[in-house]
C-alpha cells in the first residue's frame, strides 16, 4: 500500500503547526482556515481532532506550559521552598520568553488545560508541604503567576527608541542614556526580572520567618492556585 503524500493529520501536528504560526505572526493570525492551509488539509478535517479554534489555542498554550520545569517541586527534591520557587520562576519565564504571543492566553489561568493544571498543582502542593497554610499557598501561586507572566508580556527596554535625540534633557533630565536601552534589551529585562524575583522572595521569606506560615489569616482556607 502506497504511503500518503502528506503526513497523516494528528493532534500533535495540528498543535505544532498552530504554535509555529502564533509564534511567527501572533494570535490574530490563527484561524482554522489559515491553519488548514498551512497543514495542506481541508478545514473540516481539523474538527476530527478539535471542536473549535479556542480548543486549538488552549492546546498550544498547554504545550508551552508543558515546557516548564517542575522537578524542584518533587517531594524528594532537596531544594527548600524559596529556592524551588526561584528555579521554577526562571524556567517559567524562559518558556514564556520563547513564545511571547501565547502569554496573554496563559495569563488567563490554566482553565482545564492538563499541563497548566499540573503547574498549579505542583506549586500549591510544594508550598503546603513547606508549611504555608492553603490560603497563603494559593496567594503565593497567584502572585508568582502575576509576576512571571507580567514580566513576559512586554519588554521595558524595547519601549525606548535608540535615537539619542528623542530624549531632550530639557524635557527629560534623567533619560540621557535611555536610547541605549533598546540595544541592551535582553540584559536589562533579565536583570529587572531577577531583581524583582529576589525582592518578591525576600518578602515572602520575611513573612515565613515571622511565622506567617503558621499563624497567617484563614489558616485552613483556600485551595490550589
């Protein structure tokens, strides 16, 4: 029996192609018609695997979540809760930085996406094991998601142009070097993220050392973030 000229359509192939399209052109570029054309199939054939475009987008977002390292939250991992949060946040941001157009979808939360739910479950479980009350473990998971997704939604440095004449010292006396930010974008954004992450974790550590993990409000309330 002769082989088909084109690879058989599968969920994995649809998600991979949709992800590549979103990465290259943004969320607005994704439509079932465009995706079918990229795959070389008819539009209706996509519905054998996904009911709607939103389901495809959910799967694309979940594929990004699946790239986040969760090993630091394993019960037998020796890292303490603060180190685990730090290492996870770095991995999380790296995954988002590789797929920035998907960040607005991920920022909405995991919904029913399996990989996204595994991330939330891992963070929540690790914080509870460390002694944080469930309500505070939920808040920590939410806080970390706000911080990491926010850092990946845009670039501070890219917001400045590389034209030194754009920042007249008469109007902006403290922006004399702002035109240099654009060419140093990667370093500026990375250092800003690391600075914020350290400050955030320092604040949580102070609460923990003060006994907030034992006496915090609503000690027994809350659930996974």
